[in-house]
């Protein structure tokens, strides 16, 4: 299911000899959730990959352990433990992860069809790659 649900992305890591990753998925119809753990890495989704296959998905990412930096549409955001960020499969993206004091990074991802979100595209574009603090407000509600 994970290979069918994720969109094409290239990944690189300094941990090729000891790369150990795990993923658990829950399919909720049009919405999928993933719990993942993996060593620090760099991920990239290019315009060519988008032209080959674009499922038009948004992903709401919660960093459980470690830190992640995202770049998309001229924006850059750093998210730490407990923080959330929304990104779009239809736009080129880069992400870098760091484990800090642990051997791996851990995240929870909710994948939603862009058409299924009841938001005007301009509103969704403004929300894309905006850090949502996970300690207070709506971020704390989502995190729990």
C-alpha cells in the first residue's frame, strides 16, 4: 500500500550501509496515514517526476522525533519535534531530516487528495509550507 500511496521522490542518505527504515500505513479510503521511521536523509521531488505522475495530494506532516527542513515554491520551513507542516505533491519539493540525539527520524503523515480539501486553491497555497506549532492551539489538537 505504501508504494501505491506515496508519490515519486528520490532520496539520498549517508547511511546507505546501515539504512533501516520502517513504515506502517492505514488506509481510510481517499485518506491514508503513515507512521515512519528512517535515518537522516535528503528527499527531492522534481518537475520531471511531477509530469510523470501527480496524484494531486497534500500531506500533513507531524515530526515525532528529529527535525525536518522543507523547501517548496520559494519557501523554506524548519519543523521540530511536535510541529506540523502541509505540503503539495504538485510542486517541486526538497526535504532534509536530522535525527539529533537518536539514530532515526520519526514522522506521522496524513495524505489527503487536494480536491477533497474544502479550501479555495489560494487559501491552500497560503497554508502550504507554513509551520504549525504542535505545542499550542490547533497544532496541539492535531498532534494528539
